[in-house]
C-alpha cells in the first residue's frame, strides 16, 4: 500500500497492512533543514508564502517517509483573518487587541472568498507534489482553543475566558459561533483544494470542565464535523489534556479521535469504543530515550491500537525542538515492522 | 457535629450530617486580611515564622468557618531542607542549583531532628488553637512533584525530568527515593504534632504517562501512605491533571482520593470505586460566577458525592487570587444546606 491509500483506508476503517504514521509538528525546529529556512525567514513569512510552507511541509516526508504530510501553518490564521492581528516576536503570540464584549464579537469579520488564500494555495500545491504517494492533512484550531487566544491573547492564565464562561456565557457562545463559521469556511476550502483529511486542534479543550465542554464545545464540533463530511472530507479531533473528556470528545462525530499521551491507548479505545478510529499516542518526549526503547514503546502502542476499528499512529502531543532524529527513525521503524507480523 | 469530628468521620467512611468542606489555597491572596499580613512580610517569612503561618492559616476559618484548616506553608520546604535553597523573588520559585546527576542526588541531605521545626511548631500551635472545633490538615509535596522542581528549577518545560525519565531512569529513581524518605520524615512529625490528616500534593503528577506513573510514582506513594497509617494519621492524595490516572492514583492506598475538576465527581467515583473516600472537585474559577450559580454547582457536586463511601467537599484545584468571597460564601452555604436534606 502507498501512504495515501493506507492513511485513507485507516480513517475509513478499512483493512491496512500496518497503521499509517505521521507526527504532530513533524515539520519544525528539530529538523536542520527547517532551521535553515527559518534562519532566512520569519515564522509568519513561512506560513504566508506558499512556496515556503510547501517546502517545510515536505521536509519531513523526504527524510522519514511518513504516510501523511500536514500543512505547515498556524491555528491563529483564522482569528487573524477575522480581524485579530497577531505577531510572534519571540515564539509566543502577541495580539494587537483581544475580545471581551459582545461588541468585540460583532466587530469580527466573516471569512470570504480570498480569505486565507495563502493556505489554500499551499494545500493545492502540496496535493500536486504529493500525488498518490502521501496523504495530505489540513487543519484548523478548534473554536474553543481559538476563543482562548482571541480572549486571553498570549497569556495562559485562562482567567478572562473562565470569567466569561461562568459570568457571561452568552458572549463566549457568540464568539464560538463566529469562530465555528470561520473554521467551517476554511476547512471546506482546504478539502476542495485537496486535503484528504482535516485535523481540529483543541489545544486548550482540556481547560473546560466536563459540563462546560458539553455546553460550549460539543454542539459546535458536531456542526464542524458534519460540514466536513458534507464537503467530502475526513476529520480527526485532537483534544489536548482531554483524558477526562474522552467519551465526550468522541461523541462530537469526527471520523477519528486523536488521543493525547496522558492515557494508555488501550484504555482510551475502551472508553471511546472499539468501533471507532483512533490516532495516537506516544509521549513525544519518549523520543529522547535510547532508540531500542523507542521502538519497544511504539510497538506496544501499535499492539494496543489493534483493538480499535482503525488506528493512525501518531504522537500524543506535538514534537518538541531538540527531538533527536534517531528517535523519530526508531518510531517509524517500529510502525513499519508491524507490516511483517 | 463539629467540623473536626465531621472531617475525621468522612475520611474514615463513617456517617456524617453533611460533607465536610475546606478549600485548597483557602488561605491566600484573595483575602484582604492575608494581603495585609503579606504587605508586611515576604512569602518565605510567612511560612517560616510560626506565628505568621498560624495567623494566615486561621484567617479563612474565622471568615468562612471551614471544617478543616490547612497549614500555611509551601511544598518546596522539603527540597530546601535537603540542600536546594529556593527564593520567590516575583512569585515563582528560583533555585540556587538543581539536580541532574547521581552525584547531585547523593549530595542531598537527609532530614534530621530539628529539620523543618518551623512547620512542626506551627502545626502544634494550630492544633491548640483549633481544639476540637476544626480539623487540621498537614501536607507535603509528593516526591515526583518535588523532583520536577528539584530538576527543572522554576521552569515548567519538563524537558530535563523527561530526559532523565526516558534516558537515565535510575538517577530519577534515586532522587525520588531520597525525597520519599524526607517526605515520610516530615509527615510523621506533622501527625505527631497534631495534624488530623495529611494531603500529598502531586501538582505535576499528570505530567507522567500511565506507565511512567506506575514505575516512578505508585511504589513510592504506597510507601508514604503506609507510613502515614502506621503513624496513626489519615491521608489524602491529590494528583493534578490526573484524569487519565485515576485508577492508578487510587491504587496508591491513600484514605481519600482528591479529584481535580477535569472530570465529573460522579464519573471519578465510578472509576476509583464507590467503596472509596473522595475529595473535590469544583472548578475554582466557577467561584467567579453569580452566587446562585455557584450554589447550584456546589449542590450538584454534593449530590454526586453521595455515591461514594465518603466525600470531603473541596475545589478541584487551588483558589486563585481575585476569587470573590461571595463565591466562597455561596459554596459553603450550598454544602451546609445539604445537612437539612
């Protein structure tokens, strides 16, 4: 099987020779070829210029032969296109202004034809470059996570969004609805441009207590995943820090549920249901260990993944700068070895 | 029932008129009377001088009438007494040096008679002040959490402790064993001085994947809880971010399992077992909502807690600065109202 066929089959619950594998943040600072591009360009230039975004998206495919490439971009392009400019002066995002009131929500723009054209153009170019060899994953930040940034800016105290949640829930809901519309707009265009699947990153989803997740997240994610399906796309939902929310995030209706590394994959499968497709879930920091140990850990995760209807091998959180390529190679070797068993 | 009797009965699974209530970080910056003391003294002075620690421990008891007081101190007193000096120049801890090698582990001191006398003296004074009216909770940081600080200093990247975990696990185990000995020493003396129970704070415990938790945490926590029982004390174990680890943290053998707010209390009880005592688990940020809503949320948690053999009402994470006292009052009112049902 070729990577693209394997990835699509796994997401559709059809038989595969082995789990497909790609890694969150597989393009990035741990790669010398990425740092060489980064030395010449700002982070924002890299995702805004399609030829640069394409190049760094392809770098880890050339080096490791992953089954899927993921568009190099940033989740904050959506709030930015809605009127919340952001800069990354030293890595972390800094916003020119943030959202606090109903009037702020109403002042946001809707996306329209031409919005985020740089990303759509990169998706189309990547589709041509990857052909049938390698799948292409598009993505967006999930509305709650985008709301955290839109409200808190670069802070991670969460006090302002929590204040809205508990004291002015309708303002938060209005913001989430606007973000949901924008995310759907963006994902539809990524699918039309050639993304085989889209991943929704709910990096701060674990910041909600279960009842808050039910009220603020579930209905909007259901709307998104229904729209992705209607557009002919496949969907993956990743809730970071969501070990207490697995049943609820699985109920949002994505094709695959991406599991973070705080729970064993086997236990996660029992909780979301063996009839579901799962993705995950190796601790990315485990790649710093000796390669033989990395292989053993990856093999154990492949084994647990067999209990589900389908499994896409991945890390349970993005790769971090400094990750040794020997660790990534050992991981890929272990997943490939599953083909022979 | 008086608060002390109610708290002890709940921890022992005996009948109570209503759940006892205390709140993590119930003494602190959200109280004007605390800020008045803090304006005159550094944070370190406040926990090192027994008369100041006693005063701020008692402040929330006077104001809200909680069933238990918790010693005002800091989890970093243990590594400090072992030879890792710490300062708090702007809130966060800064260490003079940190632990990276086996030699660094061996250079640590054991606690001995006289170590942490300021805290033991405060416990004894508090016991006299509280009498039979109010229970007294002592505490220590759990060894893994203390290891995070000992290794990372004030950083929260976790990269160095993760590197040790995956590449040099024996150095990490040696450090954890030293910290476990020190924690047991400290808890025994708190119990002897009059603490009715001790809480182990594993603030960073959720930073371990399940297999790491089993290897690095479980055996050491079992040793601690056995020692607490042998000393005639009662124990509570709080793993922050531990929604994926509930069954494993419950298996460590504490009298009560403290649940964070990322999971519903009802679901947590099903996972740890209805025969267990639980503590928790209101989102402390929910106290910023309207008082009527705070009461309703607290009442729902009281209701869920009835499914367990015993329930100590608490927040699922420490109170934050700025928490309105109207919110705390509403919470206490709702828990007290359970007596009449």
